[in-house]
C-alpha cells in the first residue's frame, strides 16, 4: 500500500519531499519484504555513505545534481536521469548541490 501521498490528485512528484538545511530528508511511500519506494531530498554537501543493499536499487533523479558511486565508480545524475545500483554492490549518494531522488528497491 502507498502511504504519505495524496490519492486522486495531480501532484508534482519532486515537491512531495522538502529540502532541510544540513539534512538528508526521506519520505517512505511503500515498504515491505519485496520492495521499498522512498523519496529523498539531500541538502548540498549531504550524503548517504557507502553501503550495500539486499536488493536492486533504481535511482530516479528529480531535481538538482547527485553523485552516485557504485563499486568505486562515480556517476553524476541530473533531473530526469536514472541509474541502477545492483544488489550487494557497495554504493553511496552525495549531493554536490541540492538533490532530490526517487529510490525504488526490489528485494
């Protein structure tokens, strides 16, 4: 079930999570043993440090620029671009400027 999101209303997806100074803000839309859907807003300079996930993780950039590191290789993502972070491979996300993303993880 999807939560924290208005139904039957047209919304700007990127506006559903807000930037906050000095923080990474997350808003979970759905989560269970099979999947996770989460919106993120990274203030400039914030990051999620290197870790590995038990599922494939698809990042969809919504606003700004984000730096995604997968197995030591860096990729810059801009609004409208996507990248897949494979299961069990170390990855991280850093915001060289403000960055919003939608993360879909399939376990």
